[in-house]
């Protein structure tokens, strides 16, 4: 499970009601990666910075 600072969680938390609970877990990873990724913020770059490229929920969306 992704552990985020309280301040960041409260900022992105306004979007939580729009997503189901399982989807929200993925959204948190993608939003955090978008903040941390240097340069172009592609989905692949975001997943790489979050070290999520090989995790099962994300592995199948990466086409290389």
C-alpha cells in the first residue's frame, strides 16, 4: 500500500469520491508519479518513477 504525506493526501483526496475504492488505489499511484516524474509525464514515465511497471495491475498496460 502506498503511504503518502498527510498534506498530499488531503490535496488529492478531493478526487477520491469520483473513483471506486480499488480504482482510487491506482489513481493515487499515478497522481503521485505525475508529481515526481521528471521531464515528460507519460504513463510509462510515471509508472517507472513509482517502480510499478512490473506490478500486476500495471504490467499489462505497458506496451514496449
